[in-house]
C-alpha cells in the first residue's frame, strides 16, 4: 500500500469507527427526533446557505479551470433555488410515516410464533462524484433509517461537501439531540479513499456507489474482493420510443422535458423512431434539438447505440437517433443496447404500449410520460440514495430509507 493509500485507509477507518460508535444509541431514537433533525437540516440549507454557496462557487471555479464538461458542471452546481428544493424534499421526508418495525408472519407448531423485524444495517458507506446535493440526499436517508454513514465524494465537490457536512448537517443533528458523529465525511481526496471505503467489511458492510460507469464498476469489483456488499448506480441513459401511432406533439414535449438537465442518468439518451416516421419526424426532432443546443447523432453511428452521452465530457449535449421496427423491437434494443435504467413509449395505441411494456425488462418503464420521473422524490415523494439497476433480488429502482434495513426472523412463544 502506498503512503497515500495508507493515509486514506486510516482516514476511512477512523470515520467508520466514529460512526459505529453512534449505532447503539440510534436504534432507540424516537422517530419524532429524527424528523426534527431532518427539518433542522432543511432550515440550515436555507438560512445558512452563504458558506455552502461560497464553497460551491470555489468548486465550480476550479472545475471550469480544469475543463470539466457541461454535464458534470451541471451536477456540481448549487444555487439558492436548488438548496430550497432540497430543503422542501427534506421537509416532505420528515412527514413520511415510519413503517412498522416488526410484523407477525405465522404461527408455528408447539405454541410458537414467527415474527419478522426490520433492523438498521448499522454503518453504511456512500461514494459519489461531483454531486454535492447527494451529501444531503444520502445523509437524510441514513438519518430516517437510523443508520450511521461514511460519505466520500470526489475532489471536484469536496469544498461543497465539507460546507454541507460542517455548516448544515452536523449542527442540525446536534440541535435534535443526535450525535453528529453518525454522519462522517471522508476528507482525504483521491481514489485511494474510495478504494478504502469498499475494503473494510467489518466496519462498513454495505456501500452505495454512484458515479460514472467505469469507476463505479471498478469499485464494485474491489468491494466484492473484500466481501463488501454494494448497491451500485454505475450506468444510466434513458430511451424514448416514438411509435407509429404516437401523438407527435406529445412526443416533442416529452423529448424536451427529458432533456431539461444533461448531467443526470435518466435524461433522454437514445431516441428510437418507427420507420414510418423517419422521413417526416426526424427533421422536426433535429430542429427541436438544435433549438435546445443539442446535437443529433444519426445513422450510421460511430459509437455503440446505447453510448451514454451524460458521461461523455464535452459531448454531453447529444442524443442518438435510430429506427426501431415496432414496440417489441424497440424494447429489445433498449434491453440489449442500454444499461436498462429506463425506457418510454409514446403511442395512443394501447396494444402497442402493452407490447412495449411487456417486453422491456429495465428498471423503469413509462407510457406517454418522461423517464425523468425515475427518481425517488418524483415517484415516492422521498429523496433517494440512488437508482439501483441490478438484475438480482433486492431493492431495485430508487433506493430510499425503506430499503436500508436488514430482515431478522424471531421465534417466540405465542
């Protein structure tokens, strides 16, 4: 291990031990006090925005000077409106009822009863790149679920993350009678700290991974080598299929609505058109994209059909256009050529919609609506830690506080 690696490992271990020291007390904290902490974080974002915005401006300046792409700059930026929106989400989260901590499953022979209990994981790690809002999103989910956490972000967002952790989150937790040590932020920059986060199963058994595809997949592999479980959000790129029976005015509106932000995973990435629309609708689409400042990648493509433009620095403002022979063919393309995050169909033909929705196996499927809805707050009115697209049993889609628990089976006398 290099000197930098040793420093990172030590920093993560110290943070994990500090967080772990708060776990025993968290289990018995009344929900009202947890919700009070969430409201205090929301108030801090609005009333104490000055140091956060100053830190974010420093991050933005450094990012521009380093040549960070348009999509990543969009992810990095904070302003008063975004902070207010995050605060509103936290207040909404504070009002969400807690699910029962246990439920009776069945009676067993010999006068016994089986009960299922929900228990917090304990300490959960989270790694994310250049998205300071995620500091608050994930911290709030840990608070609501009675878990402690160790957060690590990339160097591009470190000033913003530190300001949020020190100026907003820690004081809010303390004001609600919680130990601020429950939410830890790793201050050592570089990939060594990310690797250290996924290599300590005894302290951090579960890590949430958010970021660009290659780096996140690499961390997931490293975690598996050490026996650390992950919920990874590595890839995105949404699909919109415009059917032969589509309302083309609605299609245009959905295309525009799906491109309101270029740096997010659920934006429009691949636009599929029924061949009968190609000659007439492509000019209309390209004119719309041109008005939005977005390039159209037309056949023949010099890249994979599902290439995720949001991760392509300097070319984020691009959408791939391709023909698809019908609803099923479009669903198969989405299944085989993209990450499986989200896909939508635009059509007035119910049979076509059902054929598409039945054939698409991805995480989110939409009919006459935008894939931008695949978001924890938009779907459930609850912030999310990320969107899990794993094709295995377990939480899939937006991961919220309801997913951050372990099942425990308890057998007792009736």
